[in-house]
C-alpha cells in the first residue's frame, strides 16, 4: 500500500484544525549519519523568547538605562515586581523579529536625566548586537531604539517610602 501526501501549499485541508506553533528559528540543518562529524548531527532551534531575554539583559547592562517598556507595561511590571514570588520581566520593552539566520530588535527605553541619548543609544546598540550574536549565533541586522521617557532625579515613583503611615 502506498501513502501519498498532498504538496505543502500552506493551506490546511477542509475541516482540519491547526495549532499555533511556538516561534523558533532553526540555526543549523544537521546531517544524519554515523559518518558525519558530531558537531553537525542534529538541528538547533532558538525560540524568539531567547532573543528577547538576551537583548533585554544586554540593554539593561548599560549605565543610564533606567527602565524599559512603555508607561503601561512599566506600571504593570512594577506591580508584578512587588508581588511576593513575582519575577521581573527582562523582556519588557523588547520586540524581536527572527528569521532563519537573522534577527531585528526593537527596544523601548527610559533614560536617566543628563545622560547623552545619542551616546547611550550607540552603547546599547553595540552591547545588544554583541550579546545576541555571541549567544545565539544569529546575525543582528538592526536594533531600533525608542526613548519613551526621561527619569528625573526627583521622580519618586521608584523610591520606597521612608516613613510609615501606621504606628
């Protein structure tokens, strides 16, 4: 008995349901066989969230970056950070587009007052590109940076209260 499959057209047959697949990128199409070198046997894939986290950590390493994300995402993140057992979201303010061998990254930043924005953007760009290319092996084609706000020294939104309201 011979089984034939329909050509891959990207269109599901009538009545078929499709599940969304997690977004991953194959880095290397590995060879199969005992005569192949060990390093080339198998496939490596990288999920988009990996690139998001690497880029987020690399951007936060640069002095002068106060926070990442837009106003609403920072507010929600601040609440999440105060919840016991909650973790901070290193991917906040980072969007990526990942292809087979390349990636593009968008960052939303809040900078400290007085830091030269052009210099900060250059340093963030260099650090993010270096980290993502070194860790993932993907080529970073662009890092777009949007400065959403400037954190002023007298802003009290991130400083804990020093006086108690109750005795």
